[in-house]
C-alpha cells in the first residue's frame, strides 16, 4: 500500500500514457516517449548510483515505465500483424479469383467478404483506378503509412506520406 501511495502520480501518468498510446494510429506518442526515455534513463541510472536510499523507488518506477512501453509496443505489433494477415487473406482471395476468372472482381462481396467490415476493423480498401485494381490498408499504428498491394509483382509496397 505504501508503494502505491508513494508512486500514485507516476502510476497515473503511466496509465494515462498507456491508454492514449494503445489507440489506433498513436504510435507517434510511443516514439516521443522513447526519445524522452533516452534522456531520462541516464539521469535515473546516475541517481541510482549516487542515492542508495532512493534505489527501490527509482527501480520500481523504471520497471513500471519500461513495462508500460513494452505493453504498448506489443499491442501495436499485434494490431499490425492482424491487419497484415487480413490484408494478405484478401489479396490471396483476389489472386485466386483472378486465376479462375481472368479478371478481378468489381467488389469484394464477389469474394464473400464485407467491405464495410474490412474498412472499419482493418482499414482495408479495394477499388479500381484507371481499370486497374487497387488494394490498400493503412498501418494501424502510424497514420501516415499505407500499404498497397502490387498485383503485378504480387507483393505489398509501403508508402509513407
């Protein structure tokens, strides 16, 4: 109980940071926090060495902060892997359809998929531009990164705006 009382503000800060950072497209917060950590870490390590009385509190805070950052990174990695896997399934279904029909479907419903659900859950979009199919999805962690499937090379290309 004493630990919680003594570190209440720091725990609240970590909780707020984690709740904001795990949201979709908020990986930039984590990058900013990791940059701040690079400045904070040497100071903390120096104080650990120079002030033995504060070691337990500082080590606990350091552990909490690193744990929060690792948890946030794990959530974003999971989201990116899920989006990539779903986009790969859609691309594979489009390739199978093309092999069977010699053209690409006008809509993902022809593959038995729900475009609205793919858009809302994974930000996957499919459309035709100049008669060519385009399959794309945004990175769930960084809002300026988009992956576009190249139907000629059969691979994903990442675009950063």
